[in-house]
């Protein structure tokens, strides 16, 4: 797990949109999406529910967010 992945995770969780998070973080959307996917693979659980262009934390994502936001 990398620090950048945690920053990306927090931004996506707050904004609920990969494109907006990528723009805010000054990274490409595919790079951000890949980083989030790797984070989920490393943890062994999905952290988000994807709904079209919107994305929101699932139960595991909420638990993880509560631990990393500090």
C-alpha cells in the first residue's frame, strides 16, 4: 500500500466521482482508477460501489475511510 493510494482513496471517497477526483489530484483518470483497483486487490475487498459515473463507499470502504482519514 502506498501513501498516494490512500490520498487517492480519500479524494474519491469525498468527491464521489473518479473524474473530479483525478482533476483535483492532477492525475489522469485511468491512473487513479488503476490505483484504486490495486488498493482493493491488496485489501482483498471492494471499497466502492460503482454506479455509472458515480462511485460511493460500501460498508468496507466506510470502515477503511474511518481508519485512514486521520
